[in-house]
C-alpha cells in the first residue's frame, strides 16, 4: 500500500485529486489533512472515508461514491501526527491545496518538518493551487531534498454545507509536470503529463481565473450572487469577452495540444451552468493574493509592449487592490 498525504481537505480536493487517484487504480490511499475545521475530517472518519460526488450538468446529475481517503487529520489539533504521516515510509506523494496565501502559513511549516524527518527517503510534492510555477514556489517555501512538481488544476467546485456531499461540474483538468518517483497512474484517469506546465498555467490563470475575478468584483455591486447570474448579465458578459480578446489572450504563449478558441467557448458554457451555484463572494475573497497573479501580471506585460490595460485596470480598481 502506498499513500498520498493531501494538505487542505476542502471540497476542491475531494472533487479533483481524490477522484483522479480513485480512478487511476492501484494500491493508493489518501490521508487528508484539514487545517483547523473538524467538520469534514470527523465526517469522513465516521463514514469510513466514503462521500458522494455529484457532477452537476446544466440539466442532469451524475452521482458516484468516492472512498480513496482512508485517514483524516486536523493539523491545528494534531500537528505531530501530520509530521509523522508525511515522514512515514509508505508516504510517496504530498499534494497541496492551501490557497494562494497558504504558502506563508503553518501548513507549509508542518510540511517542511515532515520532509526533514524523512532524511533521504524519496518523496514528491505537488502543489495544486493557482500559483505561477507552483512547484518552484513550494520548493522555496519548504526546502529539503524532495522532488517538487508543478501542476495546473481546473474544476469549478462551490463550497458545500454537507461534508459528505461534494457538488462539482462535469468538466475537469489536471496537468502535471513529469517527475520521477512513485505515483498513481493519474494519466489513466485523464490527467495530462507534460514537460512544461507554464503555458497551461497561464491559460488557466489569465482566462478562467481572471474572468472569475472580473465577474466577482464587477458583478457583486450589480446585485449578482453567482457566476451564472453574472455571466447572464449581457453587459458583464460583453466586458469579459472583450477583456479576454483584447487584453488577456494577447499575453498567452502557444498552448500545446489545446484549441484556445474552443477552450474559451467551453469556459463560457461552464460559467453559464445554472445548476452550479459558484458564489461570487467566494471568488472575491482573498483578492490581495489572487488579483496580482491573475490580472496585474498581464497588465505589466501589456504596458511593456506599449499598451495600456484599461479593462484590467477597471477590475483591479473594483477589487481595491494596487
């Protein structure tokens, strides 16, 4: 039996990396680590690790049971247990969803302690957060002799009030930087293993995430509550379409094996799904960490090319970030 330790036991992990691991097959289990809240960890302990995954399309649902998370810990209450689990010989991979601001936090400190306790025992660490070059960011934050690989993730997963039910969209992407070492055969579940994640990362940040931020910060003052509400506003949809075409897409490099026109069209269909209640307030939270990555970076590139990022600046001003 081989084990993954996942730091950040939120709905997104249970809709994404856990599903890929379950579908990859093989003798892999996950120890899920929450930071402070016991709700999900205790519920999964009580259910034997089983939870419902509901893929919610515009018209119908597809429901299944996931049972790959066989152990849960709460880092705030059990820090030594987290360190011991990371250091255990049967742990081969650590994955993280600790949010953009989490790379300066206590969960990273526990990861560093766990890796140090392993000595020379090989292990791979994969960040699954919307952070540019997230593998290198994690390496700098943590240090140590582990293998650090970047990944790009995409699956809209609203927060859920039921710890044993995760509602998500049918669409899912996981792009993983190629690395040596033991891991599940995630490619069997549809993950794309590549030599360089950077083009995919920029596509995700500057198309999906930047559009989400625009809809949130411009849509909330107009009385909208969800992404579907906001994209259904003709003025906001027109704004986002122009933002992408005029200021964001021109900053993208070529993206191997991706038809960007088709990706953008599919993205708007995903946003318009009326049965995915992705709250704008959830997206707007943490703007000080999100906006620089999603919008200020392409704005700098446009200025360097002699263009003023007028549409980007409107979103930045609405977000109150400088």
